[in-house]
C-alpha cells in the first residue's frame, strides 16, 4: 500500500490547526464584539478581565475585533509550533529566560497535563519527518546472519544500535555497537579465558580490554583473526563517540556495518 508521508504531515497539520485550543474562544470574543454583544461576557469572564476588554473595545471597536481575529490565527499556529519546540526543550539544557512566557503557552502546558493532544501531534510530526531518512538508511543494511546464537542481551543491544542508526541517533548507535560486541565476546570466550578476564578486570572489562586479551591469547580464544580488525574499528568509533564528539551518519553506518560483520565472524559456530 503506497502512501505519501508529506501528505500525511499536511493532513495532520490541518486537523491540528482546526482543533487548536483557544481558537474558538478568540473567534467568539471577536464575533461578540463585532455584533455589539460584549455584555454577554460579563458572567463568563472574571470581572477585572471583562472590564479591561470592554475598555479596549470602547477605545477602538474595529481594532479590537481585528486584533482578536488575528490572535485566533496566531494561537492556532502558535500552539502547534510551541508543542514541537517543547520536545526539543525537554531534551536540552535551558537557560533561564528572565521573562514570563506568553499566556497561551501557559494554557498549553495546562492542557498537556490533561489531554496531551498537542504533544501527541508534536511527536507524530517529528516521527513522520524521520520516516523517509530511516527508510533510506535501512536500504543500506542487510540481515546479520550468524551460525550460532549468542544471548538475548546481545540481540537487544544490536536492535537498539540499529534503530538508533535508522532514527538518526548516530552517536548512540556507535555506543550501542560497542556494547553488543562486549556482550558477544563475553559469551563466546572459552571458560579459562573468561575466568582470566573476569578476575583481571573485576567483571568490568571494556571492549578494549577484551580485544587486548583476545589478541594476546588468540590461540586460546579460537576466534577468527579478522574479527579483531573489525572490532577495533567499532571500539575506536565508540571511544570517539564517548570522549571526543558527536558522530556523523557515515561514521555511524561504518561502525554498525563493522559490528555486524564482526558478529558474523565471531558467531561462526
């Protein structure tokens, strides 16, 4: 079944705009003012707010009506855009702004705590934007077919590493690639070498530690020498991700592909 991601996004934005909180309220005030029925708001709004609106209306009736119509449109767009910005603000450090947020943003936060529709819209829009890039990245991979099973933990690490790559979390992908090789090696080491590693590193061996021991005891490990070359690439990328800086897409893809090839060599039997 074919579908257009861009069309889905456009349809979602239209539906969200129609249902944006505050839009009908602003339009109602504008219409009551236009038709001379402002007095109907007396029993609906707090007294102070009603008096303020009435004074503004008396000062400039046409401008009052136009400004509330304009505010309806701004809230319609603003609520949705602010919800999308909130997803980013929740994931990053925020400096104190030193000024009060617009009233409509405070209204949105109150609505989020009850219905969460705006946040749902923001998440869906963000995920839709990931679909096409994720599909393109998935086409660059092939199944990782191995002859022997490893462990549930290794499968989960590989799953997370691959999904991180699909979704553009390139640095996280490299870190998880290092974790999957650590787990796979620990499961594959002969008992004698496994005991040596656990004792020497107090059950906290890193991938670098494991590769060092394999290299020094290659005849005991029974591991294909080609594995070390691939695993060292993964280890280098993982260390760079942790200690030197964020990785790009190409680096992440090479790291993931090296990890998959290394697993195929490691899990021959």
